[in-house]
DNA sequence: GTCTATAGTAGGATAGAC
DNA sequence: GTCTATCCTACTATAGAC
C-alpha cells in the first residue's frame, strides 16, 4: 500500500469514528485532518468536498450491509428452521456489540435521506432488499411446511424484519434489554401462530 | 394571549417545522426569524441561545409523548383484550400520518442523546416508561387469563414495544407497507403463542 | 418587545509554494 | 502529496437605540 492509499484509508477511518461520535455537522475537516496528522487542505487532495467524503463513506457501508443477512437455503430443513432463524438475529446482536459506531453513523444517513433523494433512494433499496430476504425465508418455510400457506406470510416476514432492525436502534441507546430473549420470543410466536391458523 | 406569548409560540411552531425539515444545524436563527416575521436578535429576547430553544422544544415534546399510550384497565376484558391492543397500534399509525414532523425531529434528539447525557437520560426515561406500559398491559392479560402466567410476558411486551416504536421510523422513510396488518399479525402471534405454551 | 449594527468566530474551500 | 496562507461565507451572540 503506497503513501497515497495509506492516507486515503486513514482519512476514512478517522472520519468514520468522528462522524459517529460527534455527528457530521459538528465534525469539521480541520478536526479530521488533525487526527489523521495532515493539514486541512490535504483532505481536498483525496476528496472534492466534505459532502463527497460523507457520501463516499456511505457507499462503503452500503456494500457491507448488503452481505449482512445470508441464508443458505440448502441447509434449511423443517427441524432446524427455527434455529437458523434465531441465529440470524443472534449474529446481528453480537455484531452490534462489537462495532458501536455503525449504528450511530447509519442513523445519520437516515436523517440525511429525509432531505436528500439520493440517499433516500439507496436506503429504500436496502430496506426493500432487506424485507424481501425475510419474505423469501418465510416463503421457503411454507415449502418446508413449517408454516401454513394460509398464514399471513408477508406480515410475519415484515414484522420480524422491523424488529430485527430496531434491536440495533435500542442497543444504540444503551438499553440493557434481553435482546436475544426478545428475538427468540418473536421467532417462536410467529412460527407457532402460523401453524395453528 | 398577549403579544409576547403570541410571538413566543410562533417561534416554537416555526422552529418545530424547520428543524424537522432541514435539521437543527442547517436551520439558522436567521431563517426562523424571517419565517416568524421578526429579526434574528429578537429571538434572543425569548431564548437564551439556539441550544436552549432546541432544548425547550424537547421538553414540550417530552410532555406530549408521556400521554401517548393510555389504557383504561377498567375497560379491558378477556373478550376485548386483543381489540384494545390493536387499537393502540392503529392509533399511533394514524397519528404519524397526520404529523410527519414529529419523527423527523425526534430522531434528531436521539442523535443528540448519543453525545449529551441530559438528553440521553430523558430518552431512557421515556423508553423505560414505554416498555413498562406494555409490560403492565401484559401482566394484566395474565390476570384476565388471556395469557398463561408461564408465557414469557416480558419478552412479549418488549417485542411489541420495539415493533410499535419502529413502525414510526419506517413510516418516516416513506415505505408503503401495510403497517396495520403487521401490527395485527404481531399482536395475534404474541397472544396465541402464549396460550399454547 | 423589537430593532439596527456589528463583533467575533469558525467553517469550507482555493491558490500556489515546495 | 502536503504544506502555508488566505478568502469567503454564514453563523451565534451582544450592544445599544427606539
């Protein structure tokens, strides 16, 4: 890795942390530069503007998220279906403990999206991709006869997706809830309810 | 209402809308003053600083939220329990359609809270109050024998509370989901799951 | 109670040297 | 590739007149 690439990555890393901790607006380029160990104008060699730096960071996160929920359908069976569904939630809970910055940054992009169509469009893509993954899993559950085909598959899938999403937000506030128990309850409720209807 | 009170309220109303639309940082006191029809320094007659205006607005919202979920336990019976629980969600969904500003503002205070203990403390109070209300309702459900006492009451209550909360966030992004169907599914899943265990 | 005028500060961004 | 120096703009906040 050359000097150029090194500084570039360092700026991104520092910006990621500072944006998460202080927010986009309250983080000035001067502060980032100081932390990186370069001067403010040097940042302009790598990024056209502060907005472009923020936007570039989003693109990087965007790529990461898309590989977040991965399910290997070949592994799914009627007997291990619930277990696999539980693991999806557990994994997310464990990861959010590890990187406390991610959600702080991400919720800021959500706010930006309310005023910027470019971000909004990409976030909506993420969101619908996200909802679709849960929906796919539930459709497969019908095939496996874990769920009745008359059960309200879509509502069940969206419910779990929305809960999954909000666990991250709650962890952000530092609430010490038993998230795994909540997720377990949700998964069991949804699956059992679908067998009885 | 005197002139003084009138201008004071007008500043708050204008600030509420502009903060929601553009965000705290991108809304200057000059913009608020222009919209109100006074000059910028005039705002300092009513508020010590911009931060104090933001903080005051939060206090007002804080009071509103606390009266959000109201349940009259005398009205609850085994036969109408699910119906009443459904109404709590429906009401929130309908109200968020009406005031699109509330969530946009509120999510900004959430971000502030991550860096300001004062906000964090109050938000945590709101959140635990909120979780407790759902928990109380579910404990009452056990009394009514709508739910088995061995059912995981706490997890069920927290699950519904978190879903309830995130419906607002999703509506903020403009996602056109069938929120009432999702809420209905959640309520039914949770109650039915609890009877069978 | 609201104004005009202005101080003081800090931000993003650019020009040009090395 | 990184620097110094500097510009422009916009903001919060204050002083003091009316």
